[in-house]
C-alpha cells in the first residue's frame, strides 16, 4: 500500500516515538522511509567557523539525522536521509509531492490556545496544504502507540472529501484486518433548538444515515470483515473524541477539502481540530476537487 514514507524530523520531544511508529508502518508495508530535516531559512543560521562559512542549522540537521539513522539501523528499516533548506511546512509538502511519497508521518503536540488557531503548527500547516495523505501523531507523556491498528474510526458527513478519504481508509483497514467504526454526527449545536423544524431534523438524520451506509458498503466491498455503525448528536469534534475514548480507537481517518485559503487558517476545520486534540494518530486525506 505504501512504498515511500516521508518522516519530517527535528529530534524534538515526541519525534523519537513517531520515528518508531513510522518504522513499524514501513516494516508492515515493506516501504522505504525518507527522514527529512528542513533547515528553516527564516532563521539566521550562517556563521563563520575557522575561516569557513558554515550553515549551523544544516550541520545540526545532519547530526540529528545521524541519530535517527542509527535508530533505523537498529530497527532494520530501509531508509534515506535528506537535509534541505526552506520554509518548513511548504517545503515538506513540496518534497512529498516531488518525490512521490505515499504518506507523510509527523508529530503534533496538541497545545491549545488562540495562537494555534491563528498560526497553527508546522504539522497543521502540512495537513492544510498537502495533497499527500498525512498521519499526525499527538504525543503525550506515557502514551503508547498501537500498530497494527485494530480499530479505525472513519468520521463521515457524506461530502465528496469524506467519501474520497473513506475509500483509502477502508483499504488500509482491510489490509490490517482492522475493524472499521463509521461515525456520522447530526450537528445539533448549530442554531437554536426552537427554530429547527422537525422536517429539517429528519432530513439531517437521513443524510447522516446515508453517509454511514455508503462507507459501510465501501468497506464491505474492500473486504473489511467487521464494521460498526455510529450515529451521534452533538458537536462533530466532541463526538469524534468521545468515540475514540469509548471504542478503544487506535487511529482516526478523515478527509479534508484541500482548501488553502485564509478561511481555514482562521477558522479551522473539523479535521484540523481533530488533529489538534485527538489522543491517537489521525490520517488526513485531501480531496483536490
């Protein structure tokens, strides 16, 4: 399923755990890992050492990748390393597309606050920009990552983006022999209860049911042995997080619209908010339509 796995790597807290997780995925898929360090050109990094001009960040990157390579040698992976210069998020996205990477694996730290909604982390910017699937892994103290995934949650609203993502996600679940939990949420947080008509509520419920059944049908066609339907009422992000907790979900997979505009940077999407807060890996797959 995956031949090339891209792992942007900076040696920061949580990165080592994600390195091991990417290693497990690559072993399973018999894939090559490319470990990439981006020397941020926005930072002043050039200096002179013993009369020679040296880029400190590039040198630091090479040292960090040497340590990552030692780990991958121990784990028995096939891998490459590369140091490039640029603005981290768009550079990672461009690299993944240019070198035909099948998936990007990145850590995210799950900090909250207005600054993250407005600016985002590098991982969230990659999610926003990438046409290549992105697996973000939020690391917290004492967390253990599970692979192969046994329970995969696929939220859907019936949109083109959700349908496109579901096709790829159920293929992965079938290959892993995982149970697919299909979740659709009737968002009853929009508007006032006394102005919502019974007709509109019934219509929303039907759309939600149809969305779930469409993914279940796709999963069955892909050979997924076990599917579980979930229809909930409330805030989509809150219900996704509740499902992760209640059903021992190992990974969440969902679609993004592929928009690159200011609206998503300022407001965020359900996918980005899930990336920011889910305690398990989240795979986002962009719909370029």
